[in-house]
């Protein structure tokens, strides 16, 4: 798959804490927070992942949060099979970021076209 960005409006980055300076969380479904960035305005909003501690189905619940918040791109470390299917069905592109940086760093890498698209 291409690693060049798609034309989108809203990006979601999985995060360990709230805000654009938070460190990226590599586990999609278990991420404590989702930081949504409007690529056009630069505005960011953090959403608590209420399903992160669940026993099962956390990936699908997280994928639904992406849909509910209008994300067109997700940046994370890894995505499980069920979440992968749900994100694919919703037409949401997924890029991998494992550099250990901040949400802001991950978005900059995406915008530079240096992230690998995994879905």
C-alpha cells in the first residue's frame, strides 16, 4: 500500500494521555485516549476510550468511536483483527507509528508522508 497521505479532514492518534503532546499508545483498542485532530484547522479534541479496560471487543468499540467522531485516518502502533475489519468496512485508513514520540510528532510524520499505511 502507498504511504502517501489520503485527502482527509480528521486524523485520530491513539494516546497514553490527553492532548497533542501526549505519547502515542501503540495498542489501538487498549489506548486510554484518542486524540482527534482536524487537519484543516489544527484543532484537537481528546476522547477517553471507555472500552480500553474491557474483557473483549475493545477493538470494535474503538473502531466505532472513530466512526462516531468522523476520523478518516487512524495513526497507531498495531490493530487487532476485529478492529482491522471494522475500520476497513468504515473506509478508515490506518497508518503505523512506532517511533515513541508524541501525538504531534505522529501527525507531522503522517503529513510528511513517512508513515506506512497498513489498512
